[in-house]
């Protein structure tokens, strides 16, 4: 798709103007201006973090990513906040200049821009204990750092001394553009190797490095050619329906970075790539986040996602506008405006990417006006099918159902084929936990030792203590849907999702959603001696025989339980999980033999 457009490249590629003109800054709505001024003042008063060799080694000695990354990202967040403060107050920009220079200097002096967790040259290889300063690694955040400094130089102009602009140019060329042109990193794509959000995330930021800073025509053309190839490698893993297998939270790094790549390519090569905005797959990729929105902060969150997938903003708005999706544009504008009422989130990737802040500047006044349009109602259509990943969504009355009927080979996979997510009136009823704070173990061969990745901690059965396994072979088959105005029915055969040790020969699951209830009917055959169904809950359950009352949400009625229903109380202490969930969750375990029917109902 993208490589086909290379034949339309103009003779000379254009530099990209990343910074809007002063009148656009002057037109910023007051809530945006006030938030940025507050962030800039906080950054000015906060100390610049120091990073030592011991901080780098923390990851290798403890497996924790938190300590080093907190120091690392605080520098980048500080620089973005300071620059936004300077650009927002041009008459008082000098008050920020010293702190900006100190922060740029510190980042340029870092021995490595990649994270310790990404310090390798081969995909899935063990991380090397020390960075090699003669052979930079271009990972997600090395590329982010290069783009941040490139946009800093382009937007600040003469506010930076010439020597500092030259240092930025040198470091970006040495650490990003030269390795990109002369080495091959796995995320750049080759053959049928599966790609993930890394591909477009890194590519977008390399494009910023090449086109926000002065570069030779040879460099820019080489970057565009490689970028087009990489983006096509990324797109091959998407079905025509545009579903992000990595989930809603990763849409910000996958679908939105695809937007960033295309936006920059259109600016660098006018006319060459513009027709791609109307390609069906790209339009569907854009709309995905709108369709998987449940209500309020909640999104469908299979895989490594939190149900609280973040607020929408300028990138979603612009992507919707580029692809002609007025409903999504309004949804993004309203969500962005509502986000202004709360404090900015330190963990938001937009806080370390200056280009995202400049895009917000460009669209803020327009989004503010758009957000006053009539309430769009529920996100997306009542029903939505994503067969490429096996995600099916239905809304009936106050109920929202999402089912996973794909396989266990998704990027950021959990062993959760056949699992369901259920909300009632915008409140979580049957939940998907998401993932704990990333550690060295998260992306290692020991990944599935982590409890949140295991099928026993999803809304699925366990047979003789045996859980699902990872891989494409562990899948749903014979998936069928029947969506009518009165009911949505999804059925699947799930026996292949468990290994042989489960002694499972047949497992048919049928989900039926009406305006009154959800019915889950499981029919199993095999040589197993004991099975139980897990139901993951956000509100405290009370068991009364075959019935479970779930807080104030509703009731679970069971038919076919072979013994007493048991409840596990789960203290939630992990900081990442606590962003979405209260301090306690629950798992209900329902024993059964061959057939079990569960009906979930309740009045608001």
C-alpha cells in the first residue's frame, strides 16, 4: 500500500513545519493555556533528575523497570512542559530558557537513549548489561527522544544557541538517523515476520528526526523508502476490519502512530500518500478505538491493556477528520475537553512527545468548538465484529458484552481465548484484569508464569488444574454470530484452546445477550475429572447456594454446578492495576462436570 505510492514521490521532499504559527498559540482555549502554564511552572521548580550507572543496572539486578524509567521519563516530560511554557508565553520565554538548555544538555549527555529493557540488537534476545555507545540501539524511546529534540530545535529556533542546535543535530544523526540507514532493527520489518506497535511508533519518530531537522535529500529519501516498507510490514498483520490485536490501550501506539506516519509523509511528499486516508483498512484502523469504547473511561481490554485506556485527544480527532469519520471526531473532541477538568497524567505518552503537544495546539480551538456539538450517545454501532482477531461486541439495553474468539498468538497476548467482558450501565461486571507493571519477566520466556496472563484468572474454565497455552494453535473454532434487534448470540468451539493434558475433547460455549441478561452456556466433553469456571468480579460477591449476588450490580444464577461455589479475595497492590481497579477484586469458582449455564441479570 505505502510502497506502491513511492512512485509518486516529488523530485524534492519538503521539510515538515511541526510548530504552528504564533496566532494559533494565541487562540488556545483558556483551559489548555492554564494547564500548560501550570505544568511549565511545576517543571521549572522541580529538580532535573540525575541518572547514574547504578540506576541503569537496577533493571538487571532486580528485574524492575520502574526506577530507571521514572528518572528517564521525568527528564523528557520536563523538557516538553518547559517548551510548551516558552511557546505559550513568547514575551516571557526567557524564564524557561535556562532550564530548557539544562534538560537538553542532560539528555544529549546520556550514554544511551534506549531503555535497559530494550538493550538488545536481536528480537527477543536477552538484554545486554551495558549500552554500547559506538552502536546505538534505536528502540521506542530512543526514537521518541530523537523526535523530541528535533521538534525542540524546530519549534524554539533562535531561542536555542546555535551550538545547542548543532549538538541536537549531531546526536540525532549519530543515534537515530545513521543507525536507521545503516542497520536493520527487527521492528523495521522483513518478510513475514510479525510486527507490532513498535514498527509505526519508531517509524513515526524517525520521520520527525529526518524532516523536522535539516537533512540532506539523500537521507530524507532513504528514510521515506524504508518507512514505506516498514509501514506495509505493519499493515500486513491487520485484517481489513482494522482491529488492533494489542488492544485499546495500544491503539495509541499502533493506530495513532500509523496516523502520525501518514500525516508526516503527506507533509513531506505532497500528493504522494494523500489517497491512503480513504483506504478501507486505514479508515477501519482509525475507527477501532471508537467502537471498543464502553462508557466513560472504560474500553474493551483484552491482552495487556488496562480497561482505562486513556483519554482521546488531537491525534484521534485529526485521524477521524482525515478519514471522514464525523462521529469519531466529535467523540474525541468531547473526551479531550472533559480531560481538561482533571490533572495531566504523568504516564501519558503525550507528555514526552512534543509533536503531540504541537498537534493539540493546532487543533485545540477547533476541538473546543466541536465538543459543544450534541452528545454522540454510545460509541460506535450497537454490534461490532472483528473476525481478524476474533473480537465480537454487542450492546443490548444497559448491557455491553465483548467476547474473545480468536487465538492465543496476539501481540501482548494473554491466554484468554473464549473469555468475555461484561458491563452493566457502564459499570464493570465481568472483568479482564489487564496486566501488572512491566518487569523483566513480562517479556521473557517466563511470561505466562504471571497470574494475570493465565486463563484461570479470566472468565474461563480450568480442567484438572490445566490452563490454556500460548500460540496460534490454541484457538477458537467454528465461531458463529447471530445478531438481531432483540438478542446477540455468539457461539464457538473452544477445546483446541487447551493442551492435551486437559483431556478435553469438546467444549462449546454459547453467549446470548438480551436487554435483560447475559447467558453463558458451556457444554464440555472429555476425560478430565474436575472442572471449574472462573468469573472475575469488581464488586464483592455473596454466595447463596446456586446464586451469587454481585455487589449492587446484579445476580449470577447457575444451573449445573457440581459442588459449592467458592470465592477468592484478591488484594490488588500493583500500581498499574490500581490505576483501573479498587484495592480488592474477587474470583468466583463454580465447579461443574459436563454442562454449566450461568445467567447474569439485574436491575439498575
